[in-house]
């Protein structure tokens, strides 16, 4: 018989009696039959995935209600945009019924709503899938950007739609956008990026110089060289991805980035190098600069979705979810700590790998490279990610962006606050159960977990854990990735990426590098059908907030408190202090937003504890 109350008194295996150790082994053998490694998933192989999602990993009723309420306005917006809406009376009637019911749904009423909620969500998803394949209403080519804005008929137009052409907005994407993980400081210019002193001064002024800016650590680079495999495998001549390089600098006496130059590809001999143009004077140079920024935004859309979002949060946490269930018994304190941070991940990953990144799926439709290349790129990046090197403090230092006195960087400043709060939590938590470093090395379940992640899980750079401090760092990285990091790269999708001209997955123009007019620039944007599909999908993915960091509950109604050990839950104990720290972080970020352009993706109240969407 297994432990009926595994979270009441978590224990390390070496401290248990032989009888209890046997019960742990039996429980793990049973669990290992449910959580089986799979290296042959057709869309992400050889990234380790779970062979079959266990039923216990299905989403809760409260999650379904949350998704239901998010889907309703998206479906309403689709109906308002598709052609021949008169033929969709059945969908409209169905939506009205679902919408009215969804408004009345409230968490806490689950017992009465189990069947209705599931049926309503299924019905709404079917409506969505039918509508997203429908033809978009006619539009006027001469409408320009207004045609894309008009797609937001039942959903508020994101603010970025009015400012995405500005250089300041383009620069801010690097430090507060959906992908704040690529910008790096440099002290020299790469050989394949021939930025000239004359060109630099044309943008930054004659009172500055490239040499001086490099010496003063005011020069930054975006390099999308990882996208070359996508650039070399376009779906067609009219749908492409590029691997550009972009240079930014900080003006003297300031701390905010300013774009300087963009090179269209990695080979300087076959690329176009464009310098920044500030004012909209309708000149050929201005539209060439707008086209160059579009190339970067398309590259960033690919880098973000495939690497930063899918590979470095979803897929990496998948491995930890499987290993934790296979090698740490239910009564192991690390199992107890981590499971809430894995809630929903296997389910959502299985859905994404089977549909989003599948042939004929949204990524295939919206993004520019062949789907096989896209899948390979995402998998390669995930397998090449160095676990310890990607820890927040190490990554910031490696990219030379850790100095707050030089660069304004909202993501860095807020992420560090959350990272520190999580590290305090993991440190105080493990100190309850591990009396010293010897207790770590003697923990044979932890050793098996580590070895599995190194081998079966293919976590690059993972290594044996020998101290409590190292264990705290590892747990901090796992929890931060599953919560805050995912929030930072997921939720900008609705506000920054749902307006396709701002960020999208492909350049559609026949001659995207030869742009000298507004008409030619507009040709680089996706058709209305793909733009509406992008809008709809990203409004959903970026709109589902389920639970919050610091909230630990069971997944079965009535959703009791997760932790049962009073050493953790007591007043003034580790959990209490963690939530107090998160409350203080919330206050600091809100105060910062009073004096800076708002950045709220890392407010603890807006960080779900796990990757559940």
C-alpha cells in the first residue's frame, strides 16, 4: 500500500525505514509505467517527450472555464471577419448560447458544471477551428495598414499597432518585448557586418563615434545566425525568413537603445546594409529602413516562438516533468515542491506538438520556412540549450547586459526580482529537509533523477548535484522557467504580436529587399487570412491566466491547499515568506511603472505557476 498522505510528512529516501523505502520503490515502478520517455515524436524528434499523456495530467475544470471565457471574444471576432457570415447562422446561434453560459460560469461551481463546461469548450473549439479556415471578407488593397487594423472588430486593437514603425518601439522590443533574450553588448563589430564610421555618425551624430561607443560599452547587437537553416529552406519565393544582424547603440548621457543599422543576412557580400532613418518623409530611404525593420521583426517572431518560447520553456520543462514523476517518489520533498509547477505542461505540450507545429498547422501556415526545417530548428535549439549557462544571472552576464547603470532593460530588472524571490523560497524549503550537503549526495532518488535528466532528458550541461546551494540554484531555474520566464515570453503574444505588421512569421513580398515605396513595403506583410489566424491564435495563447505564482493547490475540486507540512505552511515559514516576497516584488514593479513605459509581464500576480497554456 502506498503512502496515503505523501505531502503531510515528506521525507528523503535514505531516512526512511526499509518498509517505507519498499513502498517508495513500488510507487515509482507504477508511475514509471505511466510516464514513459519518447524520442520519436513525429514533430519534435529527437527531443524527449512523454509517450502518452497520463489522464491525471488533464486540465482542471477551472482551467477549462478560463479558456472558455478567453475563446468567446476570439470566436466573435472571427465571425465578424469571415466571408459570407450569413451562412454561419448555426455558429452564431451556438456562440450566443455558449457566450451566455460562459458569463455565468464562476470558479467554485464545478460540481454542477463538469459536463456543461466540457461540452461548451469542445463546441467552442470546434467553432474556432471551422472559422479560422474560412475565407476572410473582401478588403481594399489601398486600405494599407487600416486593413490589418480592421481585423480587430470585436477585440481591442493593440496599442503597438499605432507605434510599431517608430525606432523607439523597435528598440524597446529588444528589452521589453516578446523576446528580450537575444540582445547582447559588444566591444567589437563582427567581420561579416561592415558598419562604417560614417554610417554610424549619420544616425548617432557627429559628436559620437563607433569607436568611442564600443569603448564605453554602448553598442549592442542582435544576431539571428541560428535562423540560417530556415532562411535556406523557404516555403516558396513569396514566403521567406531571413537571418539578419542588427546594431543598436546608446546615445551619450542616455540609457535607452537606439537602432543604428540592419544587415539583411549573414553574408556581407550578398546582403543589403541599411542605416536607420528617423522621420517619415516618404523617401525611398525611409521605406527601405522600414523594410529592414520588418526583416528583423519576422526573424524575431521565428526566434521567439521556436526557440525562446517553445524550446526553452515548454520543451525543456517537459523533461523535468517526466523525470520528476519517474524518479522522485510522491513523498519526496522535491517532488512535492515541483509538481505544481508542472501542472498542465504535458497536456499543453502534447497539444502544441501535435497541432501547432505540425504539417498544415498554424506554424506551417504563418511562418516562412518549410515545416520540417522549422521543427528541426526548434528541436536543435532545445537540445543545445546549456542549463546552467541559461540561468538568469549567468545569461545576463554572458550577454553583457547585467549592468543596470548602462542600459535600461525592464525584463532584466523585473526578472531578477522574481528570480531572487524564488531562490529564497527554494533555499528555505530545502533547508527544512536537507540538514547538510551530505544529505544531498546521499539522496539516491535525487541522484537517479539527475542521471535521467542528463541522459534520457538530454538536458545539456546538467550535472550531479552535491550541495544544498547547487540544489537551490537548480530548483530556482526550473521554477523560474516554468513560471516567470514562460510568462515573460508567452503573454506578450496578445498585446505585441497579434497585430501581424508589427511581428509575424514570414516575409511575403516578391522582392522584399528591394523596397522604396510604402506600397512595396506593404507587400511584405501576410495576407488577411494568415493575419486573422495569427491574431486569433495569439489572443488565446496570450490571454489565459490560470492561477498565480505562490498559489499552490491540488488539481481536483475543491482544490485544497497543496502543502500539508506545517514546517512549510506555518506563519512566518518558507511559504509565507515567499508570498510576502512576491507581494513586495509586485509593489516594486508597480512603482517602477509609474516612472517608465509600462512593463507588466513579470508582475507576480500575472505569472502563472506553470506552463498551462
